[in-house]
C-alpha cells in the first residue's frame, strides 16, 4: 500500500520528469548542433593551420637583397654547390627563384674543402 508521502513524491517526480524531458531535448539539440558545427569546422581548422605553417615557413626565408644574392658565381662558389640549394632553382634560406649559378653571403659548401 502506497503511503501519502510516496504518492506526493511520485507526483513531484512525474511533474519534474515532464519538465526535465523538455529541457533535456533542448539541451540535446543544442549539443548536437554544437557538435555538428565543431565537426564541420575541424577540416577548416586543419587547412588553416597547414596554410599558416606554410606561410610561417615561407616567411622564415630571407629576401635576396640583405644577403647580397647575385645571379653569377663568386670566387668559384655558386648555389649548385651550396648546402642550402634546392634543385632545380630554390634555396632553403633565400626567397624566390634561385639560379644554380647564383651566390649569396649565406653560401656554405656542400662538402667542406
Ligand atoms: S648561395 Fe645563398 S642563395 Fe645560393 S643556395 Fe646558398 S644560401 Fe641559397
């Protein structure tokens, strides 16, 4: 036999349950929407991170002028023999197109003489 206190508690539970269900549905919908947005934004974040690191890497290179880059060799030193040269026409340290016959003050021979 159900006592009066149990009946009141059960009634309160039923009232709360209905109200909470509504709240839970709203919260679940908001949570799913947030998760969906988060999932959609993941590729965007990954691409922008890669793009930024690529930009940061490119910005680490120095312009030609400060390192006195020239298109001709100097004293038997040229880019094709430099440790920093990246064939066919790039450099790990200097920006822009680099001639294999070029030279700059950052020259380091591939093999020490
Ligand atoms: S000489 Fe200068 S520009 Fe040429 S590869 Fe070496 S560091 Fe780069």
